């Protein structure tokens, strides 16, 4: 189990965006800014610090089992302090602005790895523009090589950060400043240009334009023969029937089509290449175990599932009573709500191979967001 918690601060008002509501509720690609953030954190506890619209936040976070809501304060510092009370039992803590929805899983992993070695890890990027300092009577340029633009999430040894916050009284806009005042310089890790903080209405526009384009579609198909003395497993559900599907693994035709659609969307090779049927490791294996491996391939490529649509073609047995359980099994392994998984079943009206009950076909379409 991961040894870190995340705190996402969302208790601001988002006034500079000009929106009549908090910017964390702004939607792009059918998700709020906050949901874009939540999707990226893979840890046992995520504390969301919020102030208003608590009912709405409860609805949004209900789909995320690892989220706890807490009341933030009038300043960012107070919101972070409130979050730390709930994260204190984890060795490390990542503190993130809810207004940075483009954070990548890769950067989160880099930061937590660096924090384990150094006690802190703070992302920064170089400043690209010329910076001019204005005083009462002059304008002078600052050497941009000496400047670092600081981002979140910032990762810390939790107890050290709690101690720093207990000793520093000032209202600072950034946790690394609080930490370094007590423990000396932080460790810095190069961040990502795309991890900008949504602050103005132009940032909102950039976010919605970028979010609406990186979609990939994948299609998968599979067929297995029905024979005597085999289990019938579909979507990880054991279905009582006098015949079962023949195959090297448990022959779960639904999960096989699903995996191929996910791999195809990424441009990867199919399950026949990944899990060859002459490998004893996969003999009679539950296809849900193979699905876990495909999920880790998606994670490595920073791909999120947008939705899945599967059709089963079987003359017998009646599959309707088992579909809710199939959706639950798949939703658990993919880590997405079962409302994003559609499974339908149909007969072939007695025609052809399927109609004669000789086998079962599954087809799957998967949409990924990169
Ligand atoms: N934040 C917070 N509690 C506060 C103020 C800010 O949790 N009392 C959070 C914001 O929700 C945001 C992050 O700190 O995710 C960074 O702050 P900022 O970009 O300034 O957000 P807002 O304060 O919401 O925006 P604005 O200053 O334009 O009103
Ligand atoms: Mg603010």
C-alpha cells in the first residue's frame, strides 16, 4: 500500500477567472477540474479541502472511494493546515492545488520517489519570458536564469511539514516556503509546462481546448467455442450452464474482447501477443488477472478510460441476471465508475454458429483519454 496521502486544496473562490462559481467546478471533457485532478492520484487517502458547495463536492467525490472531504480555511495556509490533520498518519504527503488539473501521473511518481530520498520534492519550471522589475522610478530586468516558477503537487515528509506549519505563523502562498524556513532548502524536481494553474479566463479556455482533443478509440473482438466440462466465465462471473468456453485461460470472451479494445486504442499489440497460449503461466488463469496487467500498461502510458461499451452474442444461457455483477468486477479492476461501462447481450435469432449455440462472441469498444 502506498505510504503517502494527497491533500487537494479547493477552498478558494476562483475570483480571477471571472466565473460566478469556484473554478474547480468548471467542466471540460465531461469532467470537472477537480475530477481531472482526482483521476491522477493513486494513493490510499486523498483529502479535499473545500469551503462552499459541500453537497456538490460530496456528489463529485462519491465515485472516488479514497477521498475524504474537510473544511478549508479563509487562506490557502489554513486550508493546508486543515488537510494535514487528516493526513498525519501517512509518512509522506503531496499537497496539490485543485486548480492544476493537468498534473500527470508520471510527475506525481517522480515527486514521491524523490521525496522518499530527500524528505521533500518540489516541482519547478524555468521562466521563459524576460522579467522586468518595476520600482517607483525605474524598470530593470532580472536574469531569468536565476528564476524558478514553482508548481504543485509538492511532496514532503509529513511530520516535518506539520512541524514547519506549527512554527511558521505567516500566511505564505506555497508550502515549500513554509518547509524551507524550518528545514532548509527543499529538493527541486523539474515539473511540466502543461501543469499550469488555472487562474484567469484565458487559462480556462486553454484547458477546455486542450481537454477536448486527446481521445483514442479501440475495438476488440473475440469468439470461444462452447464445450462440455468447462466453466462458463463471463466478465469474471461464473455462470451455471451445461457448457463452458474452451480456451487456454478461463476463456472469458468478454474480458478478452475488452482487453483487445483497450490495447488497440493505444496502438499496442493484442492479447495473443501479450499472453501467448503456449505459456503455462496463463493456463486456466482468471482473465481478470490479465486485465490487471493491461490496466498497468494504460497507467504507464498515462491513459485514462473515458468509457467502455461491450456486446455479448450468445444464444443461451440468459445473461441479463449476471450483467450488473460483470460491470462491478470490471469497474473494480479498471478503477472507474460502473456507469462508464456498458454491457449488452443479444442472441443471434437461432442463425449461424452463435444461433446454434456452438460458441459465444464478444465485441468491445473502448475510448481512452491521453
Ligand atoms: N485555496 C484554498 N483555500 C483558500 C484559498 C485558496 O484551498 N482559502 C486553494 C484554491 O482553491 C486553489 C489553490 O489554493 O486550488 C491556489 O489558489 P488560487 O489559484 O489563488 O485559487 P483561488 O483563491 O480560488 O483563486 P482567486 O485567487 O482568483 O480567487
Ligand atoms: Mg487565491
